[in-house]
C-alpha cells in the first residue's frame, strides 16, 4: 500500500510541479528525434507514447512496474508501432550489446538510484551510432543559485521517501558526461513550475569516442 502510494506520488510528481503544457512541449520537441528500435527506460504510464514520430519503428518499454490504468490503455490504442514490454530494472537491461538505435529517459534518472550503473547499461545496449534522448530534472547548476541548491539537497531525501525514490539533487549533465556520453544538443534551465523540481536538462547525447 505504502509502495503503491509512493509510486502514484512519483508519477504525479512528473506532472504537477511543471506546467502540463510545458512538459508536453518538451516531450514533443525531443521525442521527435527518436528513431529505429527505441528503448524507453522508466516507461511509467506511457506519457511519451503520443510524441514518438514516424521514425520510431518499434518500442521496448522497460520498467520495474507497469501501469494498467484506463488512461494508459487509451494511450496504447493510438500507437502505430509495436510495443514490447520489458519488466526489469534499468541497472540490468536484458538486451544484447549494441542492439538499440535510441534510448529515451524522461523523468527517470531522478528515481533509478544508481545513475552510473544505469547509464553504463544504456551505453552497452546502444549501437555506436545510437543516441540517448533525455528530459530530466535535477540539481540547479546555475551560478548564484546556492540557496536553491541547498534547499534541493535538504528536500531530496524527503522527496525520495515519499515519491518512489525521486530525487532532485543529481547533476544530470555531469552524470551523463561522466558516463561517457557527449552532449550534442542540450537545453538547461528552469521551466515554469515549482522551482526546486523544475530545473531541467534535456537533449540528445551520443557515445563519446574518447570517454573521460
Ligand atoms: C516519475 S516516473 C516517469 C515515467 C515516464 N518516463 C514519464 O516520462 O512520464 C519514473 C518511472 O521510472 C521507473 N523506474 C524507477 N527506477 C527504475 C529502475 N531502476 N528500473 C526501471 N524503471 C525504474 C518507475 O517505476 C517509474 O515508472
């Protein structure tokens, strides 16, 4: 019961701290770049489904838990490509090396726990020409925002407990770069919403040929 409540809260936290039209705008902007065989980690209730474009050939939807709400079933009915559900943790993706064209991670890295382990798996399953599309909230990296960063760090452990592991004290850009990706297109900053949860890093990363 507690875990169900926490999951529900986590999924609501995807929606309510940021204006809905703004999250839809980000999903529309970035998911249009998905192509080929796509793996979405932390698929949740399928909020990204309407935004995949015609270049998406097939979707592997990975999550440790799946939704079965009427809204989810309605989203599934309008999908034009095959969707395969993979029930697994993103730190051990049951796919072969270099088998996926695009990995999508939206509002997911905040709650996976071990981001380096998950991104190492993303690296492993991506083809050398593949891309990672991400929309993630996290620690504000802007200069002069020390007080907000402190607030995020204090609030994060509380949010983690009540919202299925979701934290806002990860430096998303640094995590992606340290995992051996090169950011080829990135936008960073606040979107309209509740400030501690509304600092977003979103864009496209590719495998870095010379990782740190
Ligand atoms: C806040 S929801 C975001 C859902 C969706 N990506 C979106 O944009 O609406 C986070 C999702 O990540 C999933 N998740 C968290 N940790 C995970 C892990 N280690 N492996 C797989 N899925 C995970 C949760 O079950 C949840 O569905």
